[in-house]
């Protein structure tokens, strides 16, 4: 770990048109599962201490993880309540080995290295794999869930930095690409090219599969790969890995382009009751709009616009602005609840879910943090008029 003390971020937050602190508080209130704790911790970090996030300007001073004053980092104060320093995993995963990994970056900044090493071992050595080598999202059966790409590879990438192990970062990249080979629609002439199926479970019953194009799964994937890409680009030993960077970049951008296509193709433009939101299932005209997945997709665009600006044109950023404004209209002013969102109780449900979700709240916070950092990068941080953008729905 570096002895370098990181200077806290001081940029003022732009006005998103809603009370972001209420949204964040509701995320913490609703969180009850491992992936929700990890996602909430990441949202806290990106919002309050972006200099410690992989999207910060220098997240690895001296090519190491930075030394931090834990009590001054709300994300770490929050995350440590849920992390176990004993046992095989960082916390109970409810049948998943990868979900507890979402707490891994926090655990590494907390210097819980032995616990993190055991979590890595659980992923790499004790979790089933498909014949391709892709690690299962589930602990006892070989199942590929798009959610995995957000949970495990970013943690492996962080652990690579913490232990100065480039081969582990290569493993993180490979898992992203192996998952893409299995779940992403890669043939150029395929409808909804670039989008990802949710679940591939070769040995499971059909009812347990989900080959449809779930929005939140696609957003999980895109942001997970963006976090891995940020590590590759900003850590000295991997900065020259141009081929791997290009592979991650293309997969992320294909996902974003697929989401735009799904929203703009003929017959899909006016069906969503909440104008501007992406559908819960991107390829189904009858599916409801989902503010959660839409928020995370917008966050990915802003992050990629800073990471690899040559790949993100103004039209894509404008699309993210549309998504951000649509999400803003879905925030209840009295308590910050973001609705409608995907049903996390019945994950194959197509109906609108009005009780909210911790992950949806966290996604909205990540969206605002990413937008703020994008504006700062552009030299335009501060107040911005939040309004409609006519002609883009």
C-alpha cells in the first residue's frame, strides 16, 4: 500500500434537479444483501471521495493503493460494518461467490488483505467454471449471470494492484471477455447487436434461464468493464496493454450502442410510459421503463467520455443527458425514492416495481457523480440548467 495521502475531492456538485442526499440515504436504508452493500459503498465512494475511485485522476499513487484515513471516508465507514475478516468470503453471498466480491475494493482500502485474498481464492479455485474457463456467478452450479461482471472482475483488478500481480488483472480482463463471448450478441447483423443476455445456465431447467436482454444486467456489465478498464489504463504495469484496453472498450461501447438502438428503433420510441427511460427488458415492446438501469447506463456514458473520449461522441453524451433527466423525473421529492425500477424480488418480472431498490438508488448516485466528474473534465462543473431535450426520446 502507498504511504501517499490522497487529497480529498473539493469540487462542488452540480444540480441534478433532485435531492441527491435523500437518494443516497434511501440506498443505505434499503440495502439488505451483499451486492447492495457493495454497490452502495461504491456509490458513496464515487460521490464523496472520487479521488479514491478508479475513475479519479490518480487512484494508484506510486502504482499502489493509497493510504486513507478511514474515518474521513464515508464509504469505508459504511462498508466495514458488513465485511467479515474471517471465513472464506467477505460476507454471506446467498449462494453467490461473486456478490460478496462487490465489497472487495472497500475491503482492500480498509487493508483487510488476508480476507480479500481468501475471497480471491474462493473465486478462482473453489467456484465452478464453464468449459470456456468463465467463472460461475453461483457458488455450487456453473451459471453465467451478467451481474457477475460488475461484482468480481473489478475486485480482481483492485487486488492485482494491491498485490502487484499483473497476471490477476489479466484474469479480470479475461473473465469480462469470456462472459462477453457467452452472453453478448456479437454477430454484426444480429438484432440488438452488442446487448447481453441475463443468465446462461447449461445444466439448469429452462425456467431458471434468462436469455432476454435485461437492462440492469447490461448496465451491470458495462459499468463493471468500465471499472476494469480504468484500472488497466491508470495502473503503470498495465498502461501499455493496448489490445486488452481496445477489447474492453469495444465491448462496452457495443453495449451502449445496443441500448440506444433498442430505444430508437421503429415501434419502440413511444411505448414506454416514462419518456426517456430505457425498458426493463430492452428487446420487449411491452416491458416497463426502468429508472435504475437507465441511471447506470447514463453513468457509464459519462465515465467512458472521460476515460476514452475518442470513442464517445456528442450524440452519445446527449443520449446520456436524456437518460439522466428522465431518471430525475422519477425521483420522489419527499423521500428520494427512485421509481419505477426492476423487480429485484422476482428477477424475471416485467412489471413496474414501485417499492424501489437499494441498487437503483445507488445507480442514481453513481449517475450524478459521473455527470459531475464529466462536467469537471469538460471544464464546466457547477450549476447547470436541467431541462428537456426536445427531439430525443
